[in-house]
C-alpha cells in the first residue's frame, strides 16, 4: 500500500490549474490538508492543521508543500518525526516576511525564530528558483541547510506556480517519486546546484 501524500498549498491556496492540484489528480493516495484559512497566513494555526492531518493518516505521510505551506509543513513534521516519511518543499516563502498573526508589519518580529532550529528527521528536498519574489535563492539555500534538506535549483522560474507556468508538472512529480523510491537512502543537506548559489 502506498504511503499517503498530503498536499499543503501556500497563501491563497492552490487553484485547479496549479501543479499541486494536478498532483492530486495523478496520485490516488494524495489529499489536500483541510481546515486552513488560505487567505490568513498564520503559522501556528496552519501547522496545527497539518499536524492533525498527519496524525489522522494511516501510517507515515509524504508532504508536498508550496510557499507558506512549506513553513507549516516543516513545523508540523519536526514535532512528529516518526509520522513523516519525507517532504517536497517547493518555493518556500521567506519567514522574515511574516509575523505570528500574518504578514509582518515594520514593528513586529518575524516567525523566523520558530524555524531556526527546526531540523527535519525525514528526507526532504527544497526546490527553489533564482528569481522567486517570495524568497531569494540565497535565503532558500540558508533555510534548506537549517532544515537539513537537499536543495534543487530550477533556475529563473519565478514562484513555481501557475503564474510562472507550473500547471501540470511532470518533473516535480518525478522528484517526489524518486524520493519515495530512494526512501532510506536519500541524502540530506546536499546542494544540487551550487553554481546558482550567489
């Protein structure tokens, strides 16, 4: 029996044309995390809902997260390492842009402090872009290192969403399947495209 796959969208959710929705149609074992107010990026609430979904699943799950959903997925996975088989973290949002209640105002502290020491025990891959408006590549590399994730650079492809041309995404699905096939032997903490790091 295949392990469950939890789809975790980012801010405003993922519409029917988004690659995450396409993943759901390709993977019978995939389902979207429910009960999240997608228009309100509040890390504690999102991570709680992700945690609930992980706990309800039959066996260890694979997380497929995008943008702010990556941050919630990292928090939830770090709390219950035995329940998460692996995580595909695509175009994470920069935690410095958010406060506890949502988008960060000038006088607020960021949620980054919640993620500094959140090293994942499961295999994880951060897929990032060199021109993502939600997180520059140097920051993506920093957070991948903090989380113990491998880093894969797709080049200058924006936020890896519908607006940047990512509807059906066979290469992304292949990344997930490769991680699943290599379970137990997937290396952590390796930068796959160091030449793009600047």
